[in-house]
């Protein structure tokens, strides 16, 4: 598959958040959003990052912005990595359960072993979230993994499907692989996607790895990380971040995969990414595409001409929209 027809439209999307610096290593992105029927508003989780060595460096802060019209976005909550005693925060998402309470899922580097973990925090409202009440949901070592992060949820027929980025050990993986506090950036693992399921957002059944790199060649031989899944015409289409090696760990591009059961996936872009930025590394990643009313809304992160990353939003009418 060559460049997808939606690629050009994504490059013209509305800028939602800008990075705090104008060079490589500064990001505003890793979006995760949901429409809350109770508040009649959308909440967008996103991350602010600075380069290593620039205080407060790396994935220093996660924020939540609120919008009722998808034109104006107001930050209503934030947390700094120090609240978790962590070296870095990654992608986060929100969902409201049937009990009316908000669940905040986030991922950060666990202080006890330097591995990425995923946690859950429950509150009556977004504004009432208290970082001190964060509870561990998935710990990498307990799953036989080297890292577990970047949560994203799809609800289908009363079941929540939680997609997660996981680091799978390889022949070169060792305890020292975690010395940098980011094994995904060492080349001593494979970056894949795993799945867990739940009926209440609190109790999760681990389903295992569902999509991973294959072979020794290819643009995505190192990473296949599902960021969102869009149901369409009886199938499920996943937007996944791919990379050839750990040198592209922060600059992934987007591919497509398809499934009929959310567990077995066929890659539609084996030869090249189908969605990229037109600047520098070509990175366009963390697509969170979801249906809202008569539109499909894409939140995503992409590389600017100066190498920094910004967060954008693009809308596509449902009528006539197709991914194949």
C-alpha cells in the first residue's frame, strides 16, 4: 500500500497543542481521547516532553484537555512524573464506567525496576483525580515482559478491549537493558502489541501478544504498536506505529492492520508505512481515530520541519470513508 488517501488531510489538520521547544526532542502528543456522555464533552489526554537533560526532562508531564466543540481545548488537569517517582510518563487514556466513575489509565517507568508499567486511577470526575490513589494494573515482570505501556481502549458489545505496547525480550535482553530506563530505545527487545479484556474496566483478563514484528527486514521489523482500532464494514482496522529499529523509537510512522476478532491481525502495509509527515523523519504516530456522531475524528502527533512534534486533529465524514 502506498500513501493512504487520508494522509494529505492529516497533514492539514488543526493544531491542538504545540511543543514547548523548537527542536528535536520536544513533543506535545501521545493523544488518547474519549467522548463523555455524562459531561457532554471530549477529554484528550496528552503528554509534554523535553529532551533528556533539559529540566524537567523527558516525559515530564501528562495533561488532560476538555472540549465541547472540538475547536477550543482547555487544560483541566495535569500530573508531573515526580508524583509517580518515575523517570518518564507515556500515553494515558480516560473512560467512565457504568458506575459513573472516571478511570484514568496511564503508563510510566516503574521506580522499582526501570520497566514501563500501566496503572489505573479512579475518581468521581476528571478534576478530582488524585495521583496518590494510582494503583498498578500491569507490571511487566509479572507478565514475563520487559515493559508494558501506552493503553488504549475499544468497547465492543459490553466488553472493553485494552491494547498495550509491550517490550518482548530477545537474545540480547538482560537486566542492564533497563539501565537507560527506556528499554524500547535500546534495540534489546521487540516492540509489540498485547491485549487485555474486561467487562467493568477494573478487572482485566490478559490475552497476550496479538501483533508483533516479523522477520529480519522491513520498515516495521522492530516495532508494531497499535494505537487505535476503527470498526468498519464488519472488520476492525488498526492504526499501528512501526519502526525499522530502535533508532526510530521516537520517530515512528503509521501502518494499517485488519482483524475480524481483535486478536488475529493481518498487516496491510508490509512494504512501507501508509501515513507519514512530510517533514524530517516523516514521523506521524499515535493516531487515535474514533467515531463521533457523523464524523471520524483523528487525534495524532507528527513531526514538524524543525524536528519537534505537535498534536493535531482532523475530521472525516463517515459517509464514504474507507480504509481499504
